[in-house]
């Protein structure tokens, strides 16, 4: 069991959650306020996407990320910032016998374009989604090919930003270790992402199998989506890892009770403390994750 827990709060994703919970933040200011709320509640790290303020859909506009970061910095809150670099991998296959007639959900760009905001803002951490995945029951695929991943990993390392490797299935973990072997990544973090259809399921057996295949001494966290958020947090802690909560992954505190990012952080801290551990402060988290001073 891990007695000292890094808590990541994923405050808003790119999914279709706007309007399903009144606390889902949309504008850069709202997302920053949600991150600040999570930090005050006890989060060590805040993981942030941005959304188009007009439509609420996920965006990769560097100006929105810049505004987000400026608001967080101006608040004076001490928190580790983790920006997604996963936008730009969506491919919506065309219908029926016309698979190459890509749908309106397609947003597919190269690996360096996915990192434009990271290049400019140099956050503490950025994510690297480590493989292609059938994403849900429709025709959308998240595309992240081996060669594109090599390019992205190399650039993240050159920038001195800590890579958090998003692992949605066992093959993603296998290739992550290959990139480390090739010298493209140095001391990355691992995030085991469970329960996203159709990646790895959110259960004990799957998480344990992934943990058993992590590099020796790796710093890692795990999460489940929806109602499996807290059970998978407990499971990750028991297996020696860290935890992630937040409205990106789960909208509900209890049945029929909408969550906020702060309430989810408070809930997981209660869980951690009941199990005899404690959350890490951002200062402690920086040491644990070997983050560069900026």
C-alpha cells in the first residue's frame, strides 16, 4: 500500500458532459476556478483540458490554454499543472461502405501540432496518450500511432516537461516501455486509465496486470470512470499507486447528487485517510515526481 498519495484532479475533459452537471467548467476562467477549487480541497495536481467557450466542445487553441494558465498563476495557489496533449487525435470513420468519408467529429493533426501549447507554456506535466483506441460505441477512433508517439515523446523530453503516459490498454503500456528503452522518455509518469469503452476495463484483475508490467520503481496512478472512480482509487492505493478523480471522469458524488471537483477531492481524501494514508502537498509531489523548477 502507498501511504503518501499524489491526488490528481482532472477538472474537465473534452467529452460531452456540458449541461449534464452544473459544475462542469467551460471557459478558461471557469476551468481555472475549478482547478483552484480542487487545489484548495487538497489536490496535488490539476489536469486540464480547455473547451471552446461558445460550443463547450474540446479545443486545442493555445490562446485558451494561455488564459487558463494566467488565471491559475494569478490566483497564487500552489498546485502542479498537468496539461493534456491528447487533442488532435480524433478520427470519425465514415458510415457504412464509405469509411473514408470522415465525419464532423474528426480532428486529426500531427504530433508536434498537438504540443503547440506545451511548447509555449511549459507546464509541469503534459500527457501523452500512448496508443490508438476504439473510443466508445460509435465510429470514433482515437489515433496515436507508434511513429507519431516517438516524435511526441522526443519533443516533450527536449522541452523538459514531465510526460504522463496515458495507458488505456495493455498494448499502450508495452509500447510506453519501448519508448523508454529507445531513450525517448526519461522517468515518465504512468496513468492507468480504466473503464473507457473499449479500452481496459475498470477491475482489480486488469489494474493488477498493468501494475505488474510497469517499469521497476515507476511513479504511477490509476483511475476508473463513473461509479468506479472511488473503488479504483482505493485499488490503486492498495497496489502502491496514486489516484485521480475529477469531473472529466465522473459527474456524480452520490446517486442523483452532482459532484464538483472540490467535492470529489474531499471524498477521495476521506477514503485515503480512512485507509491509513495521507495526501501529498504540491511541494511533496514535486519532489516525488522529480519535477523541474520553473
